[in-house]
C-alpha cells in the first residue's frame, strides 16, 4: 500500500501543473517502430506493412505504463513518388491517458547505387486526459495536485530523414515539433496543463549476412528531450533455412533501465511475431516483475505491373 501511494504521488508530480520532460514511449522492439518517430522511413520498403506492439511495463506495479502502437505504411511509387502511413499510439500511466494519431509522408531520393534517402513529415493530433482518484489522506487538498479530470487535444508534428542502404540504415528525426500545450483552462478553477516536449532521435543498424550459418544484425536508438537521455543497443541472431529467416533471438540493453531478452518467429512469408522480456535494472527492480512486450508484423507485396510490348504487325 505504501508503494502504491508513493507511485501515485510520483505520477501526480509528473502530470500536475505544466509538465515537460521525457514523454515518448520506450519500446524494446524499437526497430519495428521507426515510422512513428521518424516519418522519413515511411514506405521506403516495398509493399504494404502493418505493425502492432503492446508493452506492459514494470509488471505488477500499480499505475505503471501500458502502451500500444499501430503503424500501417505503404510504398506509393506505383502511383506517385513517396510513401504514406498512419501511426497510432496509446499510453496509459496512472491517471493519465495519451493518444497520438499521425499521417506520415516520405519523399524518396535515390543516392546513386548507395540507397535511398527519405525526407518525411508527420502531421496529426495529440490528446491527453486524466481522471484523478487520490488515495488517503482525503481530508486535506493539496493545491498543487489536480482534483478534477480533464481532456484536451492539440496539433502534433514530426520530421525525419532516413537513409536505407544495402544491409544498413541510419536516421535523424524530431517529434512534437509544435511543442503544443494541452490545457484545462476554462474547465477548472485551478487550470491544469500538459506541455508536449520536443524530442530528438538518432538511429542506425547494420546486418551481416551468412555469419555462423545465419544472419546477425545490430540496432541502435538514441533519444533525448535535452533534459533526459537514453539509448537502446540491440543485437539479434537469425536462424536461416533455404535462404529464409525462420526465427531470431537477441538481447537489448537500455541505459539505466533494463536488459531485455528477445525471441521472434516467422511462421510464414512476410509475417513475424516477437516477444521480449525486460529485466528491470533501475530502482523498481525490487518490486517490478519486469516488462513484457509483444510485436506482430505483416507485409503484403503487390505483384509487379505487367510489361506491355508494342511490335509492328509485320514482325508478329
């Protein structure tokens, strides 16, 4: 019970008043969630892909974050230059609920034989709401804590540059460029507001082919809001049979937070399921049962357009 009260108090401090700080999600499967933080990646791969990720962070800790992500993107070069995608993100932390919906577009630029550079923008809305229910003491009001629920929405903007080459990728991006304020002004005697903070990301990865009978890739994601800094480092080994990657196993390390074990399986072509378990390393390690994450991805590739040939009737 004491732990519950402390956690709720901590969450209250984070969400009361005008708040800025590390707000974006933390995902162990970050390399399957590039578009939502870097719209330049949108549609650079051929086909139509849908990815969903669910994360239960710090299992059995009351009020801990629960997150869900859904990304759908498509290469539109058959119709016009570029890629289109929609990303949706839901986050529940304590009393608060946050939703982000973004429409993403990326314009590809071919860089010789090296690869393609995507310059992308994401435009959408962010909604934030809370419905506080405080644990004792209930007889005295703390003027710094919100006492009534509210919900607000505002503009959200992302921008990113993403380069995809043979067996490698690299990207730079920023989210919440508008730094919009979501406020309860006009709905409460004591206004409550939530300030979205601009975040900056750098990512990169490289895959080595035919190593020890399989493939190995390494991925890196660095994130900061110029107040907090964290980095994820990942390595996976892919089991290959008949030139197809059937399954993978890997490890991820997140600075000052966790070490994660990852497993994935491809039951059939273009379909991947993954699971990760984070072993908590921070101060919650004594009470947390770790974090669970499930990922599902499916891609559909359109058949190539038929080739037509025109010949003179004499040569038919």
